[in-house]
């Protein structure tokens, strides 16, 4: 393993990576693959190259940048709603009832919560802040599920105060906390046990969450899940309604879900045999993948729904169980493709890699503070010049941020026009999930705004932070 004083992965970040295949021609370099980009993202049809900027929902990205500044998250409302509706419709089977909970951790605001409500989905929250955002939006709390591996007493009290519909319990300690809090309020909390089923999804190690050696859930193989069921059934302020599993993220097939469902249904059979109770709900979590590049081939919600229903029905029939209500928790699969991050190019420099190879470093006005995923997960993104079309030959490029880190990379390897210059606008696709949600103020950089677009009209969803916002938290200024 390569080592570096800054950490073992620092050397990997600095090492030249293998370049993707060069685009076949200039048109391919500028093409917007509809699998990757929002449904309303197109290039305008002007004759001059500078007139062929990208529009989203009928608005030129140059106009959006002029009005709202850059960096800028642009959220396609029509695309978001269509994806939410596709999940709702895919699971609307009268023979196997199901719930779809939008995973708010991907990206949540009051406006987005209202869209989710209007499209008929439930909402998955995992902190007090997410609960308060949804409550402020007027989201029906009975349609919310509360996740988290370390819910505080204050958060549980907040959830009970607002009548959250489901609690996904993650530990023995939480069972005690929730039971005590519910008893003090004179209510009965509906709970699902989060089961660690021992399935490692085919995904990045850091986002595969159902294998045994990780912080989430109660182990199936170690008997913790069964013991959790026993404890819950002894507490009058708790009501066991189901079992839950989440096997990872960015999953493109149902193989992992099949193993997970098999083990969850087997546990449901044990619950029936030992306690005489039919498990009413089976939540298979989220993790449905999206296309970050043209080579990615995610399943449609309908395809995934049909396969998951078939798996659960087959497993239940094999054990003679009633088929429970199914739940899934898409987040990335709804908001991920619906958002584009727009940056302005600041500096461009050529770096000699040796052996006749040159890389063009393109520095933009954002970076790891608005998209940490490349540095954190080695995530790959698609980037395009969006303010114009260029006939210059493509060159191997790396899009980097403005932060004081060598690992501040937005797109590690891509092909961009050789005449890229300061003031050009770049668009990075599929940034709806976790980019704004995980954004920071590293180097005291204010976080960008989120602006929704629809039918030629833009609306601020989350405003841009200002220096005053940053300094408002600085207690040292109180004495000045």
C-alpha cells in the first residue's frame, strides 16, 4: 500500500488515474445523455456555437448563473416529480400493498418535502433537524419513518411529540429509550427492527451497510435481532410492526435484495412460531442505483418493484406466511439525476505527466465543500461545458476545486475542450444526492444555493449562504 503522511489514501489521490476513452468527436464531447442528465436538460438550437448553451426547464444556464451566481445547484422540479411518481406507481399493486418513503438524507428542504407529499410518498428522516424541516413543511408525520443508529432522548421526544408514524430501532439501548419516552407520553410507538442480515452489496465498501462489521442494525447471525423482538414484545409502550434491512447504496440488481428478503422472511417465520405474531411490514430499504455515466445501466422503478414483489411473495409462500406490506426508501434514485451543479471556470493549467502525456487542470469556484463525494468515495461524475459549444479538440482534464487540499477533486478524469477558459461554465450532472446534504464551510466558503426550475421559471429552494451567515456563529465577535 502506498503511504503518505496525510493518510494512506492521499497517495492514491495524487497518482495519475487511467483516463476514460476519448469522445468519438466534438459532438460526443458536448452530448447530454438523457440517462445521466435531467429530463429537461438540452442544448439550445442556435446556429452560432456560443448560442448552443445548455438549458434546463427552458432556462439558459448562463441566465441562471447571472441571476443566482455560481457555484449553483439547479434542481429540475419536473424531473424530480416524475421520478417520485414512477416509484409511487411502480409499487401501487393492490395484491401486495407497499409504501415508498423518500430518503430525506439525500437532499431535504421544505419545498422538496412538499413535492414528496404531493406525489404521494412517505418520508424517511434520521435526525431531529430533518424532522423539524418536514414538520415546518407541513408533511403528515404519520407518513414518516425515523431512522438512525444513535437517536438521542431529545430526538425521540421530538418525534413522539409530533406523532412520527414509524421508528426503526437500531439497538437495545434505543428500545429502552423509546419505550420510556413513549410511556411518559402515554402513547404506543410503532417500531421496526433494523436487522443486519449479513449481505454486502456490490458497491463501495464505505456505503455497503448490511455486512456484520459496521455500526447499523442488530445482527441476525448473532441473535440480536431475535432478542430485540422479544424485548419489544414485552414493552406495552412499543408495538412491533415490522422488520427492516438496508444492504447498501448504488445497487444495480436485485441479487442482494433477494438474499436479504430471504433472511428477513425467515426471521418473520421465527417470530410467528415463537410469539404467534405475523410480521405486518417488511422494509427492504433503499440503495437503488442511478447513472453517473453513460456506461451505468440502472433498473427502472417498475423493473425493481416487480422483482422485489416476486422475491417477497415467493419467500413468504415457502414458509406459509401472509405476505406483509412492503416498503422501500429511494433517495438518490429520485433526487440524484434531477440536479446539476453549475460552476464557473477560474484557472486552467497544463501539467506534464511524462511520456508525452499532459493533463489539463480546470479549477472551478467550488469543490469539496459542495461535493465531497469524489474525495470521500472516489465517486465518478459526468461534466460538460454548458455555456457554449467548442470545436476545439478534446483534452484530458481534471476538474478541481478552490480548496487548500490536493484531494479537492470534482471530476477526476474527463475530456473537455482544449480552449476552455476562465468564465466558461461547467455543469456536473447527477449531483442531487448527498452533495448539498453533505456540503460544508471548509475554508470558510459559504454553501451554494439550490434553485428549482420549471417551465422557464426559477425559484430559490435553499438560499446561498453569506459571509454574515458564517460569522454569525463566531462567538468571539460578541465582545467586539
